[in-house]
C-alpha cells in the first residue's frame, strides 16, 4: 500500500506549539486509500510541547537550508538547529516509508507549503515553504498543504 507523510497535528496529535492538535475532517479524503505516516518534525527534534511559537526570519525554509535565514521563537531565541534536525528526520521517515507525497500543515515554519508566517509574529504571511517542507521538496517528495490545515 502506498504511504503518505502527514503532519501529526492534522491527525489530532496534540503536538502544536500551543499543545493542541488540529484534526481536519477533510484529511481522510485527501489521504484516500494510502497509509498515513504521522510525523511532527519539531517534536522529533526534541522540542517541548507546548513551546514558544517560532517563525522564520529573513526568508523561508529554503533560505534556512541555505544558511540565509534563521528560525527564532517569539522571545528571540534561535531554534534553527532544531528545525533543521526535525526536517532531516521528516525526510528520513518519508524515505523509510516510501512516501512520494506529504500532506502538511499550512503556514507552519516547519510544515508550511506555499506560504509561511513572515517572521514578525504579527500574523502576516510571505510566500515560501517551511523548513521540513523545503527539504522534502528538494528530495523529490511532493508537498501539499493539507486541506483544512
Ligand atoms: Fe508538528 Fe508540523 Fe504540526 Fe508543527 S505543523 S505541530 S511541526 S506536525
């Protein structure tokens, strides 16, 4: 059976920064007949739950991968290394399960695809991907923002 990587919070796992999950009723249809591989890059990297909200400052996840941008929390603490570690672990999990596609949580600094928060902690968005989404895309895994995410 084909497998698809899924942001764990979208399956109701309470792993978001605020200690909540966000189960989306549209997810079952998006997953279809595939086996969901539930994964949270930030928890996998050892970050606590709940945790301070974090955003990418100076670019998007691709810029973080290329060393041009950093991930910081709302106290100014730099968490870039943890986000890079979590992205690497997400890629490992996807490869291990043979996933060619990932359905990830919109706007997250790890999982966002197409748009992420802009680093000002004001709710504004910029075009781009989260760190894990960017790494998965770079390794040939198609990342889609999950419906209802
Ligand atoms: Fe974890 Fe991604 Fe959900 Fe954030 S968006 S809680 S990193 S699975």
